[in-house]
C-alpha cells in the first residue's frame, strides 16, 4: 500500500492494526525532524541517534494511547523531548561539554542540524562570517539550561508555535513564554560581544 498520500492519522490507524509498513512510514516522515530536534539539544550525533531510536520505540509501544485529537507531530516531539531531557538531567556535565563532541558527518546530517544564518546571495567572506555566527549561536544555545534550550530550539529553530511547545513540554503557556523570554535574554548576554 502507498501510504505517501495518507494523513498521519490514517497511517496510524494501519500501524495500530499491526502493519509494520505503516509504522515504517511514520518513521520515514519523522525520523529527520526528531533527530534534528534531539541533536540540537545534545550536540552529539551518536547520542541523538540513540535517543531518536528510543523515541520511536516508545512511540510504537504507546501508539494505542495516542489521542488523534492532538497533532501527531506534537505527540512525537513530546516523547522525544522527554527522552532527551531525562538524559540531560542524568548526564548533564557530559552532554553539555562542547569540547570534542562529534559533529554531523553526512551532508544530510549537516543540513538537518546546522543553524541557518546564511543568505545564498552573500559573498564568500559574508558566507564565512554567517557560518561562524551560526556556530557561536549554537554554542551559546548549548550553554542554556535544558528547559530554556528546549523552548529556544522548538520556537526559534523549529518554528513551533507557543501552544504546541506548551503541549510538547507539558507546560502552561505562560511558562513557555517566560522560558523563551529568559532564554533569549541569556543568549543576548552570551552573544553581546558580537554586536558592532
């Protein structure tokens, strides 16, 4: 069966009936965005792959409990977010270290995880400056506490709306807005040296 034209909700119905091909379609749709969100939180390719795999195992085991009145993307990102935060809380010193952390190796992984501060019409010098700026911003994001890092990644980088972030992180809307505000203020302080 060609699941490509079906909605997530329809594919889930087939996956719940035990069709492996339907679950593989859900993985195909969400593998890259889930990996990207997790990688931006942990900045370690191998760990992000492990946490993404853990996320999909949890999704498979909980698929019968998924409530279709919510967006599937919010639900799966919530599972990924919780798995990542649990790991960060247990292993915080190790995962927050920027020194020697493995980087994305394939172009797809680079594209999926790099912070885009690049304009295609730029000169080579401007392009290099933009790439360096993007790296500095990513390094600063890694120094935020996990909750602030999560909202900044979901809102600024992934473009998720406030209400979806609240759903993913299981937080009141006001708390999400506060975390974004505080996270942005901390980033502003860390990146102050970049202002001309």
